[in-house]
């Protein structure tokens, strides 16, 4: 099987051209052969008429005088042998060769000439011949009848003429086919030259070079291929950039906890005191928990960045239900520190967005709020007119540090150190950007801690036609909750 584009195109062009060439040669040969036969038949008819003109009635008998000089004029400069026979109305031969093949019963009169003439093919003396049989009426001196004049010739000149026509047709039509195939080959060479240039550029290009390919292909039909390659280059560059960033972030952030873990393992192995060993094991477990949480955040951040490049279809969501479910999932964490966690605000608010990303956004905001709020503190989640607000009674973030707080791996300094990876607000920033909005950090006027406000009003949808049953009211925390029931 031919696997090259040039070979395929030449096959698809060359095979039909060769078939057409054969048909053209055959039709040209048939038409030329018919024309030659008609011309030679006209010569035979002329010879028969010349013989017919020599018929005479002498003393009541039909006679013919055919000097050889008469037939010699038709044989001159020809390679064929000429035979003739004159048959009287009573059937006997008056002159010529009396054993010429007779007219076949199925041979009809020729429609091409105003004469009673038959043309037919036969064999005579082991040679193929062409015969013209002319009926000549005789009415002279009381003699009435139809004389039959047969003039035959061999086919040497006809066949030579037909061969010349065939060779001429083969040469001329073959030259046209060869010229057409040559033009196709030159066209393919010209068309494929930009592709060879493009392949050379790709072969010489460094693996780190993901810049757009130059417009070396001038053909409009090939532009979609070049555009697709450039789009693929851009997607590949984005993917590699995400992988490189993830690798850099992971290597930078995991180095410290792994070093601490190694030190703790060494201390546990060296210590013979069970209390010290138990203390080291507790530290190792805490370090592993922090490392697992950090790795999970890194993977979430990497997935979110990939999510931004390949967005799934957005869904119709109730922001209130998402906020209440986020509170329910962290009720145990809040009770463990006697934190009053609750929801207040609208009963429903429909938006268009991604449920998984929004759940992750609320989870990160609540984790930060619960982590930095003091024991017996307060964390409140509210949704009012499309504004989702999470505020706490923690230390908050100074105004000059609010922009830095949303950068990945940026940790704020507090009086009491808090475990974390520094990725929570970075994830919040990326998720809100995916939904066409952004978080606003400020100080809570009622609780005194951090207040994070996200405006989802641009994504608002009208409520459904059917009445919506909201989720179970959420309010949990200390033994005496201060929030109204949602």
C-alpha cells in the first residue's frame, strides 16, 4: 500500500488518466480505422465502376474487356494485390478470377453510396481481403440483366495505415498523460515545500520553545492545520507551566515539613526514653497531618488552574444551600473549639456556577475563619442579595497586608502560630476569578475579625417555577449560640 501523499495523489490522478488514455486511444483508432475503411472502400468501388464501364453486348452476348493497364492504375504505389471477377446474369464468369468468395447472404447493400454495392471481408488464398460487389444493370441490344462485378484487395495497406494511426494516437495521448502527471508531480512538490519547511522548523525547535509557528504555509486550505498546531502549542505551554509551577510549589513547600519529619524520626530512633519517643511520634503525626493537608491544597490549586483552562458547563445552584451545607460539614470542628458557627440571611438565592468549586471556596473560607478565631469565638456565614459574606472574631488582616494574603504560600504573622499552608485564600481568589468576581477583604464591623465578601449578583438567576424547599437551618457552636436560626 502506498503510504506517501505524493504516491497517493499520483495514483488517484495517474490511474484514471491511464484509463482515459486507453479509452481515447481505442476510440481514436476505431474512428480512424472506420474512416480509412471508407476511403479504401471508395477506391474499390471506383475500380468496380471502371470495370463495369467495360461491359459490352456483342451479337447478343455480354462481354467485358478489362486490360491490365486499367487495374494497374489502382495498384500503382500500393502494397496490396488486386483481384476482380465479372459474373454474367446467368452466373458464369466473364473475366477475372472465378474462385473469389461470393457475397454472403447476410450482407446488405452499402448505404453510403448511390450504387448497388456490397462490401464484405473474406479470405482468399490464405490472405484476408476486402471485397466490393457491384451490381451493374445491362440493357443493350435486346439484352437485359444484372451483371455482378467483384473487386477485392488484400489488407496490407489498410493495416499499415491503421497501425500508423494507432501509434500516432498512442504517442499523442501518452504525451498528454505524461505531461499531466509531470505537472501534478511539480504541483505536489510546490505544495509540499511549505510542509517540509514547517517540519524542518519543528525538528530544529528546542523543546522549551512553545512560541506560535510562523505562517510558512500560504494555502488557505492548510491554515486550519497551522492554527490547530498553534492552539495545541499554547495548550501544551499552559499545561507545562502548570506542571512546572506545581513542581516548584511542591518542592518549595514540602522541603521544610519533610526535613522536620526526618529530624523527628532520628530523635525517636535515638531516644531510649518512652516519653520522649512518644512525644516524637506525636510530633511526627502532627507533621504528617500538616504535610497531607499541604499536599491536598497543592493538588486542589493545580486542578483549579487546569479547570480554568477547560471549563465544564455551569449549573443552576442555590448559593444559600451551598453555604448552609458548608456550615454543617464544619460543625464538629467548630464545637471542638466552642466556636459559635452559624448562617443568617436569605432563604434562597439562585446563581449560575460550578458546585464543586463553590463548595471548595466556602470550605477554605470557613477553615481559615475557624482556624484563626479564638476559643469560644464566633464565625458567621451570610448570603444577602447575592453577597456571600464570611466573617470571624479572629485577629483579622491589616489593610496593608490584604493583597499579599491572597498570594499562594503567603503566611501572616500572628501572636499565636497557626498551622497552615498559605493556600486557602489563593484558592478563593482563583475560584472567584473563574466565576467572574473577586473576594474583598475587610475588618468585620460586628465581630472585629476578618470579613470576606464575594459578590455573586452578576451570576444571579430567577427562582424556579416550582417552590424551593431550603436546606435544614444551621446554627451551631457554643452551648449558648448567638445566631438566629436560619
